[in-house]
C-alpha cells in the first residue's frame, strides 16, 4: 500500500479516483497541481466521501491524514464540469453539408 510519506505536511485537495476491495486510490493536489497519490484504506475517509470522484480537503501530518472533510460543493462542480467537457467532446462536429 502506498503511504503519504512523499507529501509535505499541509492542506491538500484530495480526489478519490476509485475504491475497490476496501482500498481507495486518491490523488492529491495543491494550487491546482497534482502533487502525489496514495492507496489507503477507504475507512480512513469520511463516510460521505467514500466514492469515486469525491473531493476532500485533507490535512497531512507526519505522513498520515490528520483530518479529512468531504466537500460536496466542489464535488458537484467538478462533476458538472467533467460532464460538460465530455458532452462537448462527444458531439459530432458540423460537417460542410450542415452549413
């Protein structure tokens, strides 16, 4: 299992990528940049943040999660933005005949 020893103490935005067999794959961001990832026991996350694409605000201290809070507003915003990008990419570009 990957730990958090590579992350400096501080506050991060954590994105839950997936949860399988009780393990959560999480990507950590600071200032909009990905700075690391880890595989942790899902039980270390807040109950309402134990799902794919959940956004958490976490504090890391001494290579461990000290606090983790689910951020439902940011989760919803990111999901909406991702769906909009998918929709625009999946729509067929206009052809010359459509003009």
